[in-house]
C-alpha cells in the first residue's frame, strides 16, 4: 500500500490541522489506484484515469472533508 495526502498550507510551512484542509488523498492497493478529492477546493469533478500503461485510478469526488 502507498498513499499521498495533499493539503492547503502557508508557504514554507508544514500543514496545520487546525487551519489547513485536505485537498486530495491518493492511495494504491495491489496495483489499483484511488483518488479522493475535496470539491470545496478542487473546482471540477475528476474522471477515473489511467496513469502509465497499467495503473488505473478510480476517483471519488466528495463535497467536503
């Protein structure tokens, strides 16, 4: 399993859970990718997509955190 979390934050600072929001979370399990987006921040829905020749990502566009 691998994952990545993208957040808002001030320049040159680490994210602060008291004020920063999660923009998106991506993770992979056994070659299947998943992307969760926060539509409060991401302006449009993102469709499922392929990355490279064998990685497929299923996308969940959520209204908020």
